[in-house]
């Protein structure tokens, strides 16, 4: 299984990478939505993307919209992992095509629970 | 403002315990808390714009920021660089701002975090008033959280 972790904070990418590799994922990192789309254009679709909201260049919401408009990325699961806590933001992300929404701060258990809801992550 | 401050303290405790596994405890806002900012300090700040406008800033010592970085990056404290410390404190400020925003009128947007560092400096938000200033102690060091509301 492959995951892409998209966050402008290297610290958060490191934390999520460690969580995901511990449960058997190969993890690719991207520092914003544009960087993530570039990497996906090279490596192809992954099983799940963990996506921050507030990022420079292309933010998480715009990334979700772009992924859902791209048929080559069909079936990729999208989990927002973000400090954006307003219910309107949650609704906007889900309406745009995000599958799950995790608010920071998060625990490993919450990430695992959300992956299980998506039917992935059980190695 | 007591309600705000209690809620902000709860948000702060949750973030620090969840992300770092550390207890952060509110302390009196005394001279020692203010004096601690005269040492080498890092400040992480995010802006909130929309139905409520202002800034949330976290101030702590360089050494505490490097301890946070070491924990989040999984490295030794003496291996933590200023870049690691900036990244880690910026993310702590980002989480604090996002969660404080949920206590304020909606809708509003959160900026990307900015981090500055130096010795005995001050941050001033033009046309703003200090809404809350809360001192904490964590890992034997002081942390200061400031919430500034911009005048409309």
C-alpha cells in the first residue's frame, strides 16, 4: 500500500510518515498540493492521501478538487488532516470529494480509525 | 475574558499533550514569565481573518523550541537545528490558531504560520488590542500565548 503525506510542515510529515510506515505503508511526502500533484503525475495513483489544508501554492482544498477532476487518480482515498476546525470547512472538503476529515492535534489511534473506515490500513 | 482564557488553556493543554505527550501548566503572568522572553526566544504566529480578525502567537525559549523539534522529528535535542525548531513551533502555532479560531465567530480563515527568533524583541500588531496573554510552564520552561484582536 502506498500513501502520500501532504503538509508544509516537515515535522507533521515526519510524524505521519512514522505512523503510516509502522502499519506497512510506503510513504511519499509532498510539501504542498502542487508538489503532490507533480509527484502523483510521476508515480501514479496511491491508496490514500493525507492532506493538510493551509499550504502555500496549492492548498488542501484545491488539491482535493484537482484530484477529483483527474480520472487517472480515480479511487484514491483523500483524508484531510488539518488545523482547519470550522464545520463549514469540514463540509466544504467533504463536498469537494474528501473521504475523511481529521482535526489537528491527532493521535495515531484516530488516524488508524479513519483508515479503517476507508477500508485500508490493516496490514 | 475569563471564558476565553479557560477555553484557550484547555485547547493548549490538549495540543501539547496529544502531539508531544507533555503536560503544560498555566502559571501566573509574573515578571519571571515576561523576563523569560528577554532570553533567546522563538515566536510562532498565525493570523485569523474573517468574522473575527486578529493574531495568535506562541512564544518560547530557543531551547524549548528545539526540544519540541527533537520530539517531533525523532532526533536528539542537540541535533535539532533552528530550521527544525522553526518548523515545529510554526506547526504548534498553526494548531493553536486553528483550535482557538473554533472558539471565535465564524466564518474565518487561518494564515500560514510565521516564525521569528531573536533576543529581547517585541512583536506589535498595528491597530490591535491584547485580548489575552497567558503564561504556561512546560518541561521546566516558560511559554507565553498572546491573542490580539484587530480593531475593526
